[in-house]
């Protein structure tokens, strides 16, 4: 099992032509994003307080689920 933060996973998704890719691009540009966190609630709270244009929290939920699977690979 990998021990990497969510940010590290999202770097692998940057540039993808889907909503997760768009979220990854926003996260990469956000200097305040909690880059070392792997805590769902901490990241979710951050995104609720600092929403990205045209990105839903459903996209985050899906990407966090994919992140958990990625950690297992």
C-alpha cells in the first residue's frame, strides 16, 4: 500500500479531459491547497470553503474514492 497524499494522486490526473482532470488542474494552481493531507474531511472542508469554478464536490468524492483505490495498487 502506498502512503501518499491526495495531492500526489491528483498530479497524476492533471491534464485529463474529464472533471477529475479539471479539478487536478485547479488544485495544481492553488497555492493554499493542503498538499500533504490524505484526510477526506480536511480536504472536503477546504474545497467547501474555497470552491473552484464549475467543479462540484461530487467530482471530489469520486476522485477521492479513486485515490483510495490508487493507494492499494
